[in-house]
C-alpha cells in the first residue's frame, strides 16, 4: 500500500523558508516510509518568502533593489513581477513588506517599534509602479514596525505633520503628535493602480485587540510604549479618515472603518495606511493560495503534515497550520503539526482540525543553536512522529497477546 502524505508547512521565521521546511519534513518521512508518495506544498502567509514563492508559482521573476529598511538604513531588497501566463490583464507586482520592514531586519538591540518605519514599503510600491505594474499585491506578515503605514504613505508622497507644520519623525512613537495629512504630493499613479493587501483579517488597528497591544511586546515595546503606540494609532486613524481616505473612497458602499475593519492592523497597521489610499484589504489565503489547488491536493492525501515556528494561542487566529487543518478536516484527513516551540493556547488547535502536535527541539538550547539546526531537528522530529504512528498502526492491527513486529530502523 502506498502512503500518500501532503506536506504543507509555513516557514520558520528568521530560520527556514517554507520550501526548506517541507524538504526537511520529507527527509524525516522517507526514513520511515521510503516509498511514500509525497506532495510538498510550501505555503506562505504574506510574510518572509512570499514574493519569491509567488514568482516561482506564477512564472515570474524577482527584481532586486535597495530601499529604506525599518531602522532607516538602506538595505538590499526585492519585489516580484508575475508573468500572468496566458491571462490578459495588467502587470502584477508582489511587494513583500517583510523584505524591507520585517522584524528580521531590525537588529535585536534596536527593536523599538516606536522608531521603526514602513518607509521602504512605499518605496517598493513606487518601484513596482516604475516597472510598469498596475496591480500591486502587498503581502503582510513578519513585520518589525508599528507605524500604521505612516512611513509608506510618506514615501508615496503624503506629508504627515504636527500642529507646528513639521514633518513627523519616523515610527509609531510620534503618531500621537499627528495633526494633518497633506495628500497633494501622493503619487498620481495610485489613483489608477489596483492595490491589494493580503492580510490576516483577525488583525485590527485599534481597540482592546488592536495591533499595538497584541504584537507590540513581540517587537520590543514596553507596557508604557504599547499604550503610546495605541494612542498614536487611534490618532492616525482619525486623521486618515478626515484628511486622506475620502479622496480614495469607493464609488459605492460604506468606506472602510480604519479603526476596526478586518486587516487594518496587518503589519503594525500598514493595512490601515494603505486602505486610506484605496487599497483593498483581502483575507490573505484567498489571495495567496489561489492557483495551488490546495483543497484537492489535501483531499488526495491519507495524512497531512504542517508546521510553523511557534504553536500557541495565535495559531488559531489565521496562521497556516490552522488554515491547513480547517481545510483538511473538511475532507476528513488527519493532521499533524510540528512546531519549533509550543506555547500557551496550543491546545486550541484541536478545535480547528489538528489531531496531534509536537515540538521539534530534542533538548534545551540557545536560540542560535535552535535556528542553526532547525532543518536537522525537523527531519528528526518527523522521523520520531512517523515511527510512533507506525507503532500505533501495528498495535491496532494485531490480536491481543500477539507479538508486535518491530518498526524498521
């Protein structure tokens, strides 16, 4: 009997791409079931690796460029141009915000989200427009910023000023001083471009579950800084709604509520900033999984393995393992999740279709060692899980009291 296994993981942040995670898991599976029929489906959520993955899937190419990084220094970056195949339509670009404003680009000793900026995201959007793109997909995820997209708007030509008419300094820490936004200098091509933002709809800009409160501490914010950032994003939403959003309001229907609409909190509020200039905020998997035929590929499998760097209470709020499990559950396919670490709330994933989960680290170690050996640990953890499953299968198939055939080494 041929075992059909779908391997559909996300990447491990600051460690392995989704493709390398899938390859490591496949290595572990083959140690136990050499003839398994494996379908490797590396998945992206808008964060690290999104532009490259979509370029490979869509027959496109990466365009190298240099732009302003999250701490203000020039950094090498890229965006993707997709070929579009035989489908007529405007040239599409993919701007991966993590490639220019991601947490991995913020040195550990400079992780202060009140100072980091999305200015480079706006520069990449302009570079994509310069390259002829008229449809720009912005992937949100793995951000190191909390400026509400203010920096991106400044790079696109808007002026954000305080009550004295001075341009705001970079970062979310100055947003509480915002008095006025002048849109007269915005790149005129935005009016005709189709700007799409692939985002986690669970993330909102303001309120009790606002992005500064949920993600600010992960980016280095102290409790006092979280409250300052929250107040600044509230102020930004109010001024965007008054000064900028009306010029880009849809011809019909209600305008987007920049405080609480789904996705407005994506990437430290970048979703809200881009929505104010007409971007459409779309559930990321509706956009990023288009063309993968994921549901059919999962349904053909006997078993699904997915993975992510940290399994915790946030996983069920739109992370890749939860999305894979939800789809696999609909087809009645069992799911195993492998994770770099397991945190509080991990057990909640059972409610979305995860049958079992396991951490990959074999012993306590430094973060540097865990990152450096993550491919090895993934392969080993997969092997252990597969051997346990093989033992369970043998136990279920033998009569009581009969000897159990050892699992091959």
